[in-house]
C-alpha cells in the first residue's frame, strides 16, 4: 500500500519528526516540523497564517524547517532545523487559550523543538508561550530574553554588505552606493537606518503606505518606487527584505544591479535560478547566510557558559556573517559553482561532520 502523502513528504526530505497539534476547545490547528537535531535542538519560528489548505501549511512548514537546518549549520550554531505553523487568521482566531494550548504541545516535545517569533506571531505571543514552557526564544528582555530579533537581522544584512562591497569594489565603504530596499517592515526599515548612516543613497519600496511613511519621517530624502519596479531599478545593490520568490526566470533578466543581498527568505524560485543570476553577471549573497542575524542573536540566549544574554556579545557575533559570506563566496569561486550551492555544500559538510561525531555518543572515548 502506498504511504499517505504526508509521510512520503517527510520521508523524502529526511525529517525526524512532524507533529500535528489539534485542540478543539481553543480552535488550535498547528504543525511542528523537526527536520534535524544533528547539531542541537531544532530551533525555528512559529508562523500564524490563514493557509488555503492544510497541504499548503505542511509544505510551507517543511520547506522552512529544512531551511533552518542549513541556516544554523552554515552559521556555525549548535542548533538544528525546525519550524511551526498555526493555521488560521491571527486577526480573528488568536486567543490566549489558543496560544497557551499551542505552548503545551511544544512542551510535550521535551526540548526537541524551541520556537520563536515569526510571521503572524508577536513577542507577546512568545511571552505567553513562556508561561507554559521553557522551550521558547526571543521573549521580552524583562523575562531574560533578547526581545525583537529584527534589529539583529538588519545588522546582519548590513555586515553582509561589507563582504559584498569588498568583493565588487575592493572596499567595504558604502558611501555613495545606491541600494534599493524592497520591503521596509521591521527588518527593512532598520536596514535603511544603517545604510543612511553609512552614507549610501537609498531607494525604498513597500506595499504598505504606512511603512513607507514611517521611513520617510526619519529619512525624508529617500526615493520611493513601486514594489513591482524595485528589482528593475538601476542600482548597485538590490536588497529584497519582504516576501520570498522574488528572483525567478522572469525577474532575473530584469535585474539592473551589481549584487543582490537582502533579508527575505527563499529568494530563489527554482534550483536553476542561482546559475541564472551568475549568468546575468550579478553577485548573489545567499539569503540564509545573509539573514542569519536573528537566529545568531537568539542563540546567545542559550550561551554554552550559561551566561545571561548580552546584547554587545550578540552584536559582535552577528557581525561574523560578513566572514561567513566571504568564505561561501570564496568556495563558489574555487568550485566553480553559484554562491547558493556553495552555501549548501558548506552547511552539508558541517552537518555530515558533526553527525559522525554524534554517532560516537555512548561509545568508548578514543584513547589518548
């Protein structure tokens, strides 16, 4: 008998665990996907979205969980890949009971999965989850957490731009360089602040007039373009900081930039798009290398020494994204492959090496 698609999907991608959470009294319907715990407990945010179908929710959570495995691995973190989705419209179905019921399910996984804020969830949700389980990151500073991870993500993108600028122009100085930031939500708007401080010329785009207005209050001289035109705008760097799938067979030939470096997840639409960008003559900074600032930041909440979270320490560690990107780009050159593939290989090498070490658990220690 053929296995149901849900099992086939998980087995094909090598998932360790996929948990379905249902609690009728609160209306909770959620899925938690644990892709890998080879490097440590699976860590990843919880999305709260009105998926059209449960199949769509499953596909999304599995894709995102696998991406978290690679993000943690390439960033040198002792964390595995996981993700969760709550199915529903947060504007109408979010409640204290639903969030706390969800937290109980997380607690039942006994530390295999640690959650965090993501699209549709808030820091207040994380604080509520913390009342039911310790397996949550990014809680309020008053609870000993690191708070909103968006500033750290933006800082990571800014540091990645140092490596991009050095590669293209021989200097990390962004003074006078034109950067188009598409998506000025919490991460994109913070990135604009960094770019203006660095002396860059900035153009912004967003579907939200309120988001545009908020940036222009602080930086009235920024230029604004329609979101549909952002990737076509002539510039030095195109920085997608909104939804994924922005780089495709349609949009890549329209790029008029020297580099793409932004915080959006899953920027490439298909597996062939990485080579297409190379063929276009555009430097692509792999998204999950660039946007790792948030996960690096929350990793500092679980410092190996047991030390409490320290923002300066986290800030310095996030800056290491520049070196990670330099390493990935050097490998792409050496192996003659697109940067995205080089990032994948770098992550896979670390996963394989540490998985081999993990198999020693329970065996005699090697003799001196």
